């Protein structure tokens, strides 16, 4: 990279904001799992929207690829500059100001580098709830969460990030700033352009600030773990709880005993939260009505009477609830410790989840002796992480496994990614699973906003 470009970036953001030595760059070019390692000429860490705009203008004029990055917890290599020459990573992590919390407007305005847990806490202090929740919430940043349209464990009740963004500010690929920072719940004035940036994985511009939707903080919370022996039973349990608890049901997560066994193997001495069952559903209901616990207990008794639950553990306090959630939230970390795994972040209609899991597991484990399916996820919104542990498998085997999973997903009319996105990891699958017309539509949007293809080239679409 030309020294004068680095000088221009330093002039724009200050010397300390530009990292150009290999050791400093290394963590930014390595993805969370350590599976992908890319290359970058420098990392720039602007401190304001104006600085982001200046950096983008400099790179765009010099036709240097820009890779926006937040907490670098993405699981699709969207923030990892693979196969790019001279790329500049623009890290938003210094922009972590909670600009304002307007409790009466049920809105919080934040900079893109705010960590999700900090936003949740700011809302909590104002007796409001920001409901987005996921295991990476201690590191994932709002800009990344917006750009991946993140899901997580409360989508069942509150939707994905798309439904939580009221307003957005972004820097376009030519450096212009577009300000849509409105805290409006209703706004039909022309195209809702902010939706283009949500889920665009940094390919259309850089998100610099967002206005996010808040909710009343529920006063009551019931968390329970339900042990079941067949994955088909999960559907009946879910349907029963939906009928009895309705809109108060905010989470319904499914995971197999395999996940617990793996954690116990790494943390000897840890005891399972209940007697062993093949599958578990972790459910949570929240409400501000004081009758919630009684209603939930009635629902659990009825589950038991109907013979649907092998066992039920109801958390008696928030510490117990946290301990139950830990069994669910540590699965991805534990999976990482096992070494190589092939991730499939798929969705199918909720009614088809048990059949999909059963058929896909049977096929993959039969055709590839030695691999282990670890299927878990967000049952309540149809999103299963059909991950496969593949110790020592060759690339050909890994490719064959993914091809089989995606073939079955097509049979179920599901999606090849429900929440993690395409990034650079699933680009070929996107081509194979979306129609020519849909791909053309996406390319048309990309060309209109980024004719020079400087903004995260190679993510989502071909370079
Ligand atoms: P990054 O990884 O830094 O970037 C992700 C993408 O967004 C990249 O394409 C990047 O270029 C782009 N980007 C980042 N910041 C900006 C910006 N300001 N403007 C424009 N583009 C930008 N995801 C879920 O949806 N649900 C889950 O339940 C979930 N659980 C997870 C659990 C664990 C343990 C881990 C490690 C990850 C999990 N994820 C989950 C994936 C990940 O946390 C999310 O994708 C998250 O949204 C990424 O945020 P980030 O700030 O780390 O983004
Ligand atoms: C989760 O829900 O824990 C992650 O999105 C799943 C994964 O790591 O595959
Ligand atoms: Zn998930």
C-alpha cells in the first residue's frame, strides 16, 4: 500500500487510529472461530461518523477495498478480508457512545460500535428492554448486528434486528453520509431505504449510528428446562405452550443431550441440570402481569399430564435461570473447543423441524462414519444450527456433507442461512439456492449503491 494513503488515513483519524503492523492487524483478519484468516494492509479505527466518511472517501478514490468490522463475532467470514488485495478494515469499535435513551419514546440512539450487552444495560437502567439477545452479546456490536440482521433467542416474540431498528445513519461507498436517525414507529415517506442496509453485511455502506426500539421491561419471568425423549415431541410441547402462554412465550430453544455431554466432558465435575433426556427445550415466558408464574405452572402441569415432558425444572430465581441459560449459551463455545465443525445455519417451517433433524442426521451420520451431528437452535422461529463435528475430515467430505444438508433444505423449502448470513462462507450456496432473477435484483442494488465495488467486495456477491 502506498505510504501516502496511510498518511491520508492518519491525517483523517489520527496516528493511533491506523494499525499497519502485522501483529496489530492479525486479530482483525482472523475470524472468531479461527477458521478463516485473511489479509489487510491496515486497520483504521475512526472515532466519529465524519471520520468514517473521510476514510471511505480516501479508499474509494484510490479504489481500495473496504471491509467494515464490528465485534468480529460473525460466523460467515463477512468481516474477514479473504482473497482481497490491499484491503482496509474499518473497525467501528471506538464509536461506542450511547447517544441518548428516550424512555417515553421507547427508543435508544447508539453509535455502531456499542456492544450489545451495553445497550441492553442502558435500556435496563431506564426500565426498558432491548430484547435482542445472543451468546456473543458481550462482544457483538450494533453495526454488526444490524448488518447481519441478527436473530438470537428472543426472535419468537420480538423479531430479528430488522424489526428493532427505527432509524439509521450510514456512510455510502462514496463517503456521503445519509442521516435517517428518526425515532418513528410509523413512517411511510417513500422507500424505507434503511432496510437495504439491514442484513447487507457491509456490502452497501457502513452503518454508523442507529435508533433502536425499546419495550416495557417485563416484571415477571419464568424460565424452565423441559426434558423430552423424541425431537417430534418438541413440536407438541411448543404448540401446547403457545396455546397456554401465547404472546408471553419469548424463547423456545432446542438442544440435544450431546451438547450437554460435550460441555461436561470439558468441565468435569459439572452436573447436568436434570436426569438425562435425548433432547431439551429451554423455554422462557415474560410478562408484567403478576399472574404469569401461575399461568406458566398450570401450563407445565398440563404438559406433564399429557405425557409430553420427561421432566421439567423451573428456575426459582434469576441465578438458577442464568445457570439454565448457560447450558444453551455455551454450546457454540464448546463446539469450537472440539476442533473442526461444519456450520449450517438453516431454517425450515417450524412444523418440519423434527422431520428435518431426523432425516438429515440419519443421512449424514450414515454416509459419513465418524462425524457427529450437533443440531440445536431457535426452535420457536424455525432456525436450526445443523452443525456437524468432523474430526480430521477432508475438504471433499466437508463439501459432501454441506451439499447433502442444503439439498434437504431445498426439499423442505427452507433457507441456507436464517441468521448468520452469507459472508464469504456461503457465497456459492447463495448462487445455487436463489433464482437468477433474485441474484440479478441483488446485483442491481449493489451496482446502484456501490458502482466501484469498494464496499466489502466478495461478501454476499461475487467480487
Ligand atoms: P462482525 O463479525 O464484525 O461483522 C459481521 C458482518 O457485518 C460483516 O459482514 C461486516 O463486514 C459487517 N459489519 C460489521 N459492522 C458493520 C457496520 N458498522 N456497518 C456495515 N457493516 C458492518 N448470530 C445470530 O444472529 N444469532 C445468534 O444466536 C448468534 N449466536 C452467536 C453465538 C456466538 C458464541 C458467536 C461467536 C456468534 C453468534 N452469532 C449469532 C453471530 C454473530 O454474533 C452475529 O452475526 C453478530 O451480528 C455479529 O456482530 P459483530 O459486531 O461481531 O459483527
Ligand atoms: C447460537 O445460536 O448459539 C449460534 O448462532 C449457533 C452457532 O454457533 O452455530
Ligand atoms: Zn443462533
